[in-house]
């Protein structure tokens, strides 16, 4: 009998299968949570996402003819973005990856230099499979390896000429970090001294106004061109815009066509972008301010729980998104976070945890509309629940 039981025992799960199972549990717990700091749009159903357009008639005249190859409502969005950023023109792109390749390719043709100076943690270097060099003929060089935006001296001292300086604002993989306004203006001036153009990777530029204490148009006005995303902060279905001088934008539209980005009809995505600009953009400063309350309460909660070492980075968030670091194996932390969500109905950490080294895990924390309902005491209580399960997971 024992031999038969032994033969019918299920095969143990592989590491990949175990991680997939845990991911499915995390998403399920997030979807059913009674309380969550931010409800990621990619976890919603098609019906829930389509609800974004239920009041689209308030955003644009739906009796107008649908767009075709970038006219109509697409042009209306482009004009709105140019107005918000204070630029002469803007072009809608299906992806930010395409928008930035096109922008920097255009600048390379104008400057005669295909070298792009940027941070090694910048999105094109980490998340785009070397698209600059493999697709667009550009050559990236790194200004600094420090987990922050480069300084003016680092830009001045770069040992080779470059045609463009690309600054990701905020720098996501460094903790959604931003420089001070003075540091940013000095870096831009240093690039100008090198006769280089300045391009802002502003996927999340929308949320930088609180930190800089400046309106969007003044921030964007420092650069020669700016890219912004419609889904990373604004919850649109996707899409991006490249904004800058009219002549650059006109050339960019030619390259957009060549790259396959002049899509037949884009009205659902464009209407969702208009919805984000109308509904989410005005709320971003409130999210940023509350993220600072949440971050402080997290630090207090970790200290009260007696965790040996924990870090919220930056200590005072620059945007409504920041990092949390814990000195535990990533599987242990992930299991504790998922169990807390399943057993309490409260999701403190909705995003996955990444291994940043042996026994070191990091996750990103977002604070959006749902997070505004959390008080500092709510955060501290959630940390206590999480810490208790973390202690149990370590001890087991």
C-alpha cells in the first residue's frame, strides 16, 4: 500500500511553477482585496477597463468621424499635450519605446552624432533589449553608475562627444528618483556647454511637479524634446507622445510611419489618454503628498515590528511611487506578502518582489486613489500583520 501511495504522489513543483502559482495567488488576492494602496489596471478585467470610456462623450464629440491614420481625435490629443507641456507640437505614438527611438534618431541626424549619453538604469538600457543600438543605429554611453541622476560635473567630464543627453525623470530603477530643480537646470546647462541636445524620458513626468515645485510647462521647457506616457501614471490603455519643436515633430511623424507606428485607428487608446489627462492628472499631486505619509508610516511600522533592517527609498518619496527593501530571501518575502493579503483582505505590497542580491528583496510601492483611504495607523497595522507572517515564514 505504501508503495502505491509513493508512486501516486504528485511531482514537486519546479521553482518556475512555484513562482507562477504565487503570482496567480498575489493577483487573485489583489483583485479581491478590501483595502489596497493602488489597484493596478493590468489586473482588471476587460469589462472593468472598458468602463473607463463610459463617459467618453464628456471628453470628445463622439459624433465626429473616427480617426484614420492619426487625424481627428488623435490630433486633438496631440494639441492638448503640446499645450500642457508648453511645446510647439506633439506626436502620438503607440509605444514609448518607439517614440524615444524616433526622437533620438532625429536628433542624431541633426547633430551629426549618434552617441546618446544616459544612465545605465535608464529604461532603454534595462527594459528595451538594446533597441537603441540594434534598431536605430544609436550608441549609448553611460554618464554615471551611481543610482541617481547624473550631475553637471559628470556631464561635463564625459570623455567623448555625444549628440544628445537623455534624462529619465523620474529614474524608476533608482527608486523613482528626481534631482533638485537646481541640479536639473545645471545638468541641462552642462549638456548645452557640450553642444548637445537634451531629451527627457518623461514617462512619469506628470507626477514630478510637486518635487520640483514647478508647472509641467516649465519642467518640459528645459529640454529640447520630451516623451510622456499615457498609461504609467494616467491609467490609459497605452500610448505615448513626443513633444518638442514643430520641425522635429513633423520629422518624427515620418519616422513613426516608417517604424510601423501610424496605426489605422487608435481612438480607444486616445480616448483613454484624454480620460487620464482629465481625471488622473489633477489628482497626481495628492497621490504624491499621501505617498510621503505612507512611506513614513512604513518606516515606523518596520521599526515597531523589530525588523533587523528595512529601507524605504527614497525616505521622502519624490513621486507617488517608491521602493521598499528587506533583508530576506525573495521567496520568503513574497510568500509573507501573499499570505497577508489572502488572510487579512488588505494588500500592502501589490507588486512583485525582486531579488537584488543574496538575501535581499525589493518591491515597488504605488499610492493612488485607493491609497488615499489609508491613514498612517492603517499602514502601521498592515506592516504589523505582514511582519508577523514574515517572522513565521523565516522560522518555519
